[in-house]
């Protein structure tokens, strides 16, 4: 009898409901969120840099080949500008045709097709771009360059032979033409080995998935700590609000968040940057960014708790799972579906992960990301202030009521 009451109590039924709902929802978040890769890889822009005026045909063939894989294939002759855009993550792969590329091929000289990849990106992107570079390079080497160059040489040779062999019987002309073709094939055997590909790694990241995922790991860890911390701070806020008033308690809550964020991120950042081998010259910039990310994480997790009490933590857990995708720690925003693209604007983990890619491995200035994060913190403080204004009593869960 007592067992049946326990098993049918509110707490047991609620635990069953939470298990069922979270089991389905969390699966759906990850299942739909990571559908973006490699399905949406084609959304990443790539660039062809043609520094050889004689290689227009090859450049056109490369664009046709890349257009089968990517929606946006940019073309330019300015390698320096293309590298700048690669560093800014405005393009994700550069295919560089160097000066005298066609001339060297036709002269039977060794030449190289260059590929540039920014490794200060999500591991899924870096891996995909390396695969594309190897595939495209092999196709250019075996099919495009050799066959097209061979055709040009054969045509020229046959035109010359046609002039020299005028008046000869058809059988002799056919034999001479066949001999020219064999000579061309033989001469281009060495060209096949002479065309190589070279992948240039910019903003190099050490080998190992742990290094490429480090910006994601640290921001997930700190966000989870802010989730638990916000719940604990709410209990303190609710207790003191009864004695000193909710506004003074809210002010103290803000001070506590700032102090915890400043001190904890400083210690964590030193530890992590040493582990990943990041330059300590970036520490102050990295700490400042992480400080605002942590503060914003506290404010965001406090929002639902101030509004709903401890029950708001269930929404925070759900929103954390969404941010795992929208943080862009594993897949870039440009490949995400509309829902996750929208969420990334209000995701502290997004700003933290992108800033840490730059701080740990190299990239553009964090000024735009930092200013956006500061604005998000201000907006969250204002929302929480409005909640405190209208929420005069702090709801506290008594778990014995679920029995």
C-alpha cells in the first residue's frame, strides 16, 4: 500500500514526465541542430584566386567543379585580400592558381596548386575543407590540367603536321596523326607527376579533437556553472529580500554575479590557456571577453528563476541544450537552420566560443563580438530589473509538497 502511494505520488509522476519530455526534446534539439553538417556545407563561401592571366580556362573549370559543392564561389586575383577574408571567416577555402601556372604546365615544368584553410574554425569545417581541397586538387591534377593542356598541344601539333603532310595518301596521314598523339601522351606522363597540391594551414591548431573543441568546451563548462550558480544565488536573494528588501537584495545579487564572474573566469582562463598552449599575451583580452560572457550567463539563467522561482531552472536546462548547437562551437552559424540562427544572437556561449577561437588560435579582433555581448548583458539586466519590479514575492519550492 505504501509502495503504491509512493509510486503514484506527484513527485514520482513529475519525475516520469520530466524524464519523458527531456528525453524527447533534447534528442530533437541535437538531431535537428546537427542536421546542418554536412548537409548545409554548401552554404560556406569559397574563393578562387587566379594570379595567372593564361589560366582563365582552368579557373572556369575550377568554378564549375566547386559550384557543384558550394552555393557561393568568389573569384579574384588578389591573394592578400582573399587571405584577409579567410581570417575574418568571410570565406572558408582559398584555391590559388599561381603566376605562370599554365605556362609551366605547357613547358613540362613542375607546378603547384595552392589551397588555404583557416584552422581557427569548427573542427567539422576544417575537416570538410581539407577533404574538398584534396578531392579538387586530385581532379585538377588528373583531369582538368592534363587533359586540357594535352588537347591544346595535340591540336597545335596536328595543325603543323597537316601542313607538312598535304598530298600524302590518307593512310599515311592517319599513321602520322596517331604517332603525334602517342608522343603527346608520352610527353605528358611527367606532367601528371609535376602538378602537385599544397594545403596551407593558417592559424594552426594542434592535432587532436580536444584542441579544436576547446573554445566550445570552456564556454559550455562555464555556462553550466552559471546555471547552478544562479540557482544558488536565487536562494540567497530570496532569503535576504525578506529582511533588507528586494531592491537591495537585487543590487547585492548583481555585485555577487560581477565578483564571481571576474574572479572565476580569471582563474579558469589561465588554466585553460596553458593547457591549449594559447599565447598568454592574449590573457587580458580573453579574460575581459569571458568576464562579460559569464556575467551574461548569470543574468540569462537568473531571468527565468526570478520569474518562476526554482522551477525556472528546468527552462534554463532546456535553453542550455539549445545553446550547445547555437553556440557555433561545433558548426558555423551560416550552416544552421533559422531557429538556431536566431537563438545565437542571445546566446552567451556563442560570443564566448567565437572570441576564444580568436584568442586561442588566431583570427580577427574581438571588438564586435565583445560590444554585442555587452549590449546583451545590459538588455538582460534591464529585463531582470523589470521582473523584480513586478515580482514582489519570491516563490520557493517545497519538495515535500510533491509527496
